[in-house]
């Protein structure tokens, strides 16, 4: 663990000797956690599908048997949250209701029923030298997950990491600490009942922030960090981490209605992309409309948006055509509203639309509505986003809708995983070479 | 370009105002270079295969026509190198002989003849909602290459980046600066003859090291850094870069001769893996032998190694069985000799061999020699290396031998690319969704 020598600077611990001792102990605990995770990862990489599924189902059984203990632990967290007068929305996410526990059990069964990505071999073919070369899918090793105060994410993270053959180091929000500990006990029980190392899934030893700082420097022990939560959390984790991060920050998604669009499809897609849900990252935030089709679609779209209570921020050209619209500022084109607000811009050409998307978008999800075959093909190539769509609502950008069976998150990066990330995103591929005594000439 | 505000600290420029002006100018030049690269990348992402191949062939024609200019520029570099009394091996690599220029032309033709990875769509299939979801291969964007003083790498880097649809920012060794500039002129000429942006491939404006420091902070302008050269260069680049790096550091490769090995295959593979070439990263550095087969293979292997002049560093158990062997220290198991030296260790079991490889290896390439089917399968899963082989020489770990057609390098990382990296490693995949007016329910 080469990178722990200078972590003191990030732990903001008191500098007196008692504080220093506490920091040293925490570092020692974290090193032990890292070594246990690495050892567990070695076992998990070779675990059979049956064994991993047995562990997932044993976790579900343990959670089901411990409902009372889970609810009692959750009460402690809820009491703490009430005492600290936390935001009601946070308190709501924190609550472990019987229905949410049911949801965790169903989630475990779902992950158990997914195909195991580990060990699958693709592209195996013979080379001129006579060797066969292929690629085998393998776990990444140890995944570090950092998330906010939704205790069910502890189960979700544990199950996805396990199924993909990875050990997990989990850091949930401190508000959920007692719930997370109770859940982690059930997870450990499931693992050991299936004969897998109980250290396959570990919570950090403390919810002290200093532990997160140390975690993000443990390059030798953790292979990738997956933060889940608000933009603030993800930005902090990305800035501080020495370990590669799988993340997405913004979802500034566009629908472009081309001059060759089918009118009904255009209206339906625009309304669905904006209004089906407001707070999701794949919700449309800016609607681009070709000037030649404005007369045919804008009034109807505006009327339907108004019926949904959506506020419009309009460009200079569309503003006069819209009642009650606010003038859009330059900043509006960058905005992820996550709210019933939509920016609308009229463009001269498809090129202007593509240019606008690549300039102001967040490389998340962008859709064109057109019946023009060549333009549709060009849009797929030219728009530099993790999901590019033709005649479909941006709301489809989702691991389940894409058939991945599960979703860890949506990556807007280009290296490793791009777009919705399922189990495959938690794996890598190694080359395998099958010979029969072959030597290189 | 958000990350350039604090680069002064890494430029080690003088702090007087004249020095500061020079730094400011360099930063401005680098920002312009970054903007030009980003703009060129947008065009290249949509360039046709025919256009990219035309540019590659026009580059070859330009280089062929400019042989005299290339050789004159190279003379300047060689004179500088002689004056600075540089290492003869470096001077040899620096020389642009007519044969090396021929090699560059052939390399360009080879890359032109490779399949274009960009735009290929895989896994397109229908989902329950009716949308079709697939993945399209896309360029990464802008690749930054940093390499030592072999001018032919300038052509190689330019051609691989272009074929994979990426813009390139190149920083070759300062010793080759005049040669690289002459080559870059031909590259630019080829690009513009094919109607592609001449800024698709740019050299840094100066060989001043400060420019590299700035380059490694240009996260908005450069998507990935590929260093090529010695371990020192790669370590420096990795440590300093804010941009993801595709790299490998060490090749501590193993052959494990199992008790169920075919004797002839074992001996041939061991000798080939060590002696076919000594200085390559896929050369075996440690030979592991099961105790049950030592008597049948060790003498013959030792005799053949002796005939090749290979020095043996032997474990405690093998030392008494070997004439002239040196005792191995703990450090030997970590060593990448890149020389006629081999560490040999006798193990009790295949598990000990696998454990040794995962503990001391560098996750590069490791091979088992065995006729035991179940063990071979287990070895493929359990050895955590970028290439894992059965009954084949580690020397096969190579982009050309694997059928990739070209090799940028060999990655021992797990994220993004692992093992030999060809054109595909310079690309990513985005999701494409084809609908017909589909909206989410």
C-alpha cells in the first residue's frame, strides 16, 4: 500500500499525539481491510456461478430472517436524522420500510438470475502461427463504492460486485450507519453460508470522513471507485481519488426535431423525454427544432408542456412564438434542470443542432427525430455522446431498458465503460492463448 | 481548459517577468494546439475509411518525395547527438537510414490496409419496449503520445491515431526534433491532400520540457496519454498526468512447468520464452517447475540455457541441482532482467505456482505447460495477468501475433484496454438506440 504515507494531510485530524495515534490506528485498520479485500478478490475470481448465486440467495434469506433487527437499526438512524433535523427527503430515502426490505430481497433474486459475465470467452480464433487467441472476461478485482444514505444501495452494491466476481469495499452515508451495519451482517452471513470469504464485502470501519480520504488513496488495494449520489459527491470523489473512477456528472440531454421529422413522433418524443420524469439524468433539458418545422410542432408541444406545468426558456427566435416563455441565457444551454423547465432553441440546420449538442451537452444522451436516413446515420456518428438515439425518447437511456439487467450507473467517460454500466462494466477482458507446445519463430 | 491555471508550478521556469512572459506564451500556444486538436477530432470522427486511407498513402508519398529533406534534418539531430556525446545505442535509434524510411512507408501502407474500427456496430438487438439497442465503435477523441528519440514512432503514432479516427498530439524526444518536424510536415501534407484537417496531427510547439508538463494537465483537450519508451519515462508520465494513461511498466513473465507437462513441449517453451529475445517485455524472467517433474526437465533446460549463455538465479531447492547457478534473493522474483538471466524456482503444487505468479508477477504474460485439462482451465481463470497461456511461449504476447494488425503497446491495467493494444484500444463504444417514435411508458 504505497500511497498511504501522506494521507495525514487529508484526514484533517488534530495534530496532537492522541489524534495522531487515532489516525495511525485508522490507517492500520484500512490497510487490513484492503489486504482482506484483495485476498477475497482472489477467491471470488474463481468462484463458480452456482456458488455466487447461492450466496446471493443466502443473503436474501438472512435479510428476511433479520427484519426486526434491520428495522431496529434503522430506527436508530432515523432518530439520529430527526435529531439533526435533516431534510425530509433524505429521511424518506433513509427509511427501511417492509416494502423496501422486500425490494432488497427481489433485487438479490434478480441479480442471481442474471447471466454470469465472468469466464465467458469471445473472439477465440486461430492465428497463422497456430496458436488460438481469445479474450476471457474477468473481474476487475476490488470495487470501492461510495454512496449516500440509502441503505438499500448497500445490498445492491454488494450483489453486483459479487456477481461480477469482485470484492467490495463500501462506504455508505453516515446517516445510515446502523442500517448499513445490520445489512452488512446479513451479507456476511450469506457469503459464509455459501463458502465464500466473508470479507468479500466490507464496510469501512468508521463513518469518519478521514476513512474515505484514506480509501481514495488505496491504489494497491482498490481497482476502481464507483460513486453514486449527487453531483457534489461525485465531484469530490473524482477530485480526491488516486484510483480510476466510473462516473457521470451531468445529464444535459437533447432532442433535435429535424425538418424531415414525422410530426406525431416528434411531439410524442419531446413530451415524453421531458415530462415522463423530471429528476432523472436522461430527461431532456434542451429541445432543438429545425426552423422549417417550427410552425408544425411548436404550438402543440408548448400547449402540452403548459398542461404539464413545464416552464420554457426560449431562444431569441422562439421567444416571440411562445406565450409565457422566459428568455434563455447562455447558461441555460448548459443547464441540467432536473425540474419542470425546458430550454428551447430554433436552429437553421442539422449541423447547427449537432454542433450545439457537442458544445453544450454533457455527452449523456441525445436523440434526433427524423425520417431522413442519411442524416440519421450521420447524427449517430457525429454526436459525441454515450447514447445517441434515432426516433426514441432519451428516457430509454437506462441499463434495464438496454437489456443489461442491472445498472451501476451511467458513464459519460470514454475510457473503459460508456453509457449505462451493468455487470460487464465491473469486469475487464484478458487475452488467453491456447497452444500445443507452440514457440515463436 | 480548466486545468491550466496552476501549471506554472510544474514548468520550472525562471520567476522573473521575462520568464513569466515566456511561460504565458507557451500556455497560450498549448491552448491553441488543444483547441485545434479538438476541432480536428470532430472532423476525423466522421471521416470515411477511404479518406483516412487516402491520407495515409499521401503521407507515404510525401515522405518518399522528401527523402533528402528528411535525411538533412536527421543529420542535424545526429550532429547534435554526437556533440552531446549521447549513448551510441540512442544515436543508432535516432538515425533515419533509407531502410528506415522504407520501413515508415511500409508501415503506413500496412495501417491503410487494416480494417477501420470506427463506426462498426455490434450487439444490435431488439428490446421488449421495441427499441433496438447496439454499440457503435467511436474514436476516443484526442490522443497524446509521448515517446523517446525514434523518429519513425512519429509516423507510427500519427497513422494509428488517424486510422482510429483520433486527433494526435505528439511529443517525441528532443534529440529527434528536426527529424520529427520534417516528418510532421509530410504528415500534414498527406492530411491536407486528402481533405482532412492538417491539425489532426500536431507536434508540441517546443521540445522544452515545460510543454510536456502543460500537456499532461490538458484534460479538456486530450482524452488519453500513451507513453512509449523506457520505464522511467512511463513512470514520470503516469505520476504527473491528470489525464488517463494507457501503459505497461514491467514484464515479469513466468512459465510454469506442471507435473503433467509434456517434456518436449516444456523444454521447448522454456528455452524459447527465455532465449528468443532477451530485451522484450514478453520474455520469461522466472521459470517455475513442479517438484515431481524436476528430474525430467531441469538438466536439459540448464544445458540449453548454458549453451545460450544464460545465467541462472536458483531457489534453495534447485541450487544444489544446478552447476554454476547463483542463489536467488527475494528481489530476484520481482526482477525484469531484460537480459540473459533467468530465475528458477521449484514449487510443491500448481497452487503455489499460481500464488507465486500473482504475488511477484507484473500481470503481463504467464504460461502453464500441462496436459491436465482441468488445471489448464483453472490456470486461465486464476492467474490475474493480461495474457494467460497454455502450452505456448510467452513471446507470443504481441499485437501482431494476436492478429490485431498493429500494436500501440501492451497494457497491464484492467480498465479500458488490457494486454496488447491495437487500433481498438484507441476507440470506445457508445450506445445507439434505433426507434420508430418510441416513448417510455
